[in-house]
């Protein structure tokens, strides 16, 4: 970055303009966003504004204004910053080549930053049409890495542009959480955060068509709980447009080993970019299904909460992918019950909990619910509340909760015994109740004849069951008829007993 700092203003505040040295405009497509920053040093600055002028590229480029800047003419913008305390990054525009632009054309972008209480500063970025363009070689996907083991990656790139990267190359390495990069090289600067990574500078001149890779691999160590992750890198010419994520201040540590170098390799066809690759370790995560008990009276609607817990030792940790979940769990309600709360995704049930399951309707035979976290760590759990109506008592009825892995990112569970658990039932009421709450309530006190004929009794209880209750006009008649039969049978028994007693007396 080119730094333009004027003599100190009388008030003690100075402006520092941070502009890139070079802007490489491709001969087709669009160029990168222009990198620009402004800092107030020695105090706060006010009414800060930056005028940017790329009119030297008239006929060679067009401008697409971005950020908070406004056009002030052909290939000119003004960026009003206002009061400034510390530094601020600005994204003013990017350029597109015209049909008349050809490789080798040059120009310049100039800057003038002003403030009401600081001296004006100026700066410049040189523009080259058809400059160097570095394309990366993707990393291969790695699998089966032992938990906590070291693995290696080798960045490589080709200059696919029309001009040499004659000032050298910058390399930025960034990775997912769960890995650490060895601080091996004195020309590299490291961050304490893996997702920020490291950057290295190489003074090697890269000619058009030339390809290089690092002379030794980068070394990574995966943490013991890591199951999935990625490594990525990007290379760009020294002085050219840096990635938006690049902030040199975030890399406070310098390596102490031998410098990382570059060695020439065949360009080939493998440099398709981006410099990205995934990895998977052999670590596993034990998913335990979490059940509950449906408890209440026939006709009541109650709540249960079921789900899955990650017992470790692995952490799923692939929130950087396009995956929606760390797996699912399938919920099957017990016989004699009905799931009644089934709102749409993210909506509140009426009544019922928020819903993260399919199908989105009541009364289904089973439901599939997301383990919605893609950063599912050991000890984490995901649950879903269901509202359940107890329709009737079914002896021995049980539902189930079953954990199911994401097929693309399996948790490699080695303990299948706890993948499924029961949804128990403790229901009180008539074994002959049907699915109507009112009918169930009215029939719970109805006596029925014993199938064996040994006597009559009620079917209330926790685990009893039986046929549907008799209801309506026909039901009244049937109950009356049953009572008569019982009485008649009782009278016959008494009569026989009496006859037997009298016979014994005569004898």
C-alpha cells in the first residue's frame, strides 16, 4: 500500500491516505474493487472528503460506483467521510475495460483527501490493462485424518495474465476453525485465529504463463474434536488489489524458521481456482436420541420434548458449507396418540411450539426434524416440542425417537444402541375410548362385560386397553341389554345353587 502523509497541520491532526500501488484491469470482464483507506493521525479530523479521479483512462475503461461515493463526472467520484477518528476503509468503485482497451495500456487513479482541520493529502495508483493475473490450483479433498494429527497442504498458482508480476507475489492463507497452522517461516506473518491465518511475501518475479508452488508444504494440526474443515489460500501480485479480508494488522506474529520459497512447476490445466479444499478426520460423534413420556388422561392434549444430544467426542463443525443440518431425528408418536401441533417452519403453533419438522401437518404417522446446528459440539443438544392428544389407551404402546446422520457429513456414530429411544405412554382413562375427547370422557366410567363371562368391571387404568366404546342410541340399548343379561345370569346361578341345596336336604 502507498502511504501519503503530509507535514503536520497546525492543529496537530494529519490525514494518512492508504492507496494501492497498482490496479490491474483485465482486457475482458471487470476489474477488482479499488482498495482505499483514510486515517486521522494525532487527533480527530472533521469534514473529511476524498476526490478520486480516473479520467486518464477515458476511452479505456468505464466506472461502476460502489459504496457511499457519488459520481462527480466521467470517471470521477467523491467520497464524503465526515468526522474521522482512527481509520476507515472505502470501496469507491471498480473498472471495466472498454472494447478499445488493449493489453499494455496504462493510466493512473489520483486522490485528494481534505478536512476542515487537517492538511490536504494526495496519492496515486498506477493502472495497467492486461496486467498479471494469478490463478490458484485447488487443494485435493483429504479424508481419514487421525484426530489431532498433522497434515499438509501445498499452495500453487499460475500467472494467467498478459504481464509479469515483476514485484513478486503475496500469499494469504485462511482456514476453518479446528486447525492450527505451524509458524515455520520467517517471511510469513501469522494470526492467532485460524480463520484469519497467515500471509507471506515472495520476491520471485512471475512471468506470464509461469506456474509455481511453495517449496515445502504448509503444516496443519487438527484439534482432537475436529471432524470437518477446509483450507484456502489466495495469491495476488505485490502492489495489486488485495482481498477484502486482508488486514495486515491482524497478523502480529512473524515466523522464525527458514523462509518459505517458491519452485517452478508445470502450468498444465490444474490451475482452475479457487485455492480451496476440504478435509475430514476419522473422529466420530455419538448421537444419543432423547425421548419423553406422554402422560395424562384420555382426551387431554399434553406436551413432550424430544431430540438428540451430541455425546462427543467429535464436533460436527461445518457451518461454512451449504449444509442445513448435522443430521435429523425421526419422531414416531405412540399408538393411541395424535400429534396436534404442526405449524409451518419457524411459525408458532396454535397451540404448540415452534416447528422444525416435516410434514407440516397434524396427525402424521412420523415426523423428520432437523438437527439444525451445523456447529454441533460435544454436549450440545437439539430438541423439538410436540403437542400430543391422548386418544385412547393402548396396552404396551410406545413411540420412538431415532437419530439419523447427515449422509454428506456423517457423524460416524460407533454406538448404535442409543441412536433410538422410546416415547413412553402413561395414560389414564377407558381402554374402550375412541379418538373423540368427549366420547372418551363419557365412556371412561362405563362397565363392560368380561370376555370370559367371569364378571363385569371397569377398564380404567394406566396400561389397560380394549375395544371402542359404545355410544349414541344404539350404545344405550346395548348397555341396557348387557345389564339384563348379567342379572339373568346371576338369577340362574342363584336358582341352581338353591336347587342343589334342597336336593342335598332330601337326600
